[in-house]
C-alpha cells in the first residue's frame, strides 16, 4: 500500500511541481512521461527477470524500494529539468523492480486455495493507495512544493524493513534442508 500510494502520488504532483519549478506545459510533461515510461519498460523487458534469478525476489523488491526512495529524496535537491526527468525515470525503474516482483512473490507464496483472495486483497490495497494518496499528497503539496517528495521517501523508508524481512525469509527458506 505505502509503495503504490507514494508512487501514484509522485505521478500526481509531478506536473504541478515541474510547472512551478520549470514552467513546463502539458506538452513538456507529456514528453517527459514518454521518457519516464520508457525506463520502466526497459527494466521490465530486459532486467527484471535476470535480477530476480540472480538476487531473489526479496532483494529485488528491497532494491526497487531503495531506488524509489532515493529518487524521491533527490528530486527537490537536484532541481534541474533534465535531472527531474531522469529521477522520475529512475523512480519508474524502482517501481518496475519492486511491484511486479512483489505481486509475483505474493502469488507464489500464497497457499493455492487462497491465491485468489490474497491477490484480490493485494490489488484492492493497490487501488486504495491510488485513490486516497494522491489527494492527500495534493494537500501536502500545498504545504510546500517539495514536501511530497520528502513524504514519499519517508513512506518508502518505512516499508524497507518489511522488505528486508522478506529477504531474511527467502534466505532461511533456501538454507532449510529439503
């Protein structure tokens, strides 16, 4: 929930933030989102599977969350138009690492008789995050144009320990005999 909520909120405030900082128009923003989406596409097509095979799902999820948080934290600090696109692209790459992998891990580890319910709950949680967080981050934006970036990074930082628990469980499962 936190990861999807923070990511959806960054998408929501990005247009406002780039307009306030760089004077971007909707056309500028559209071109930026093409570049940003390309980053996510490249990660999912070429890097996601090899990274999961090499490092395991838990580490890929954790890495993706760390990339998300770092991108959010750096966005208001490195305030340049091309850097803003690159950091949003990096944010999309982190999202593309963490969230498809978390869905796959959830599906694979849920008992077969509960997979439908568990995946339904995961999708409902994602939808709820996409519904409630962007308006809340709009209010945060009103407090200060950079505040949503820091709030999003904090939200992600709160769930990294959970992802690290997944890494520990994966390690224990692999080490267990049989």
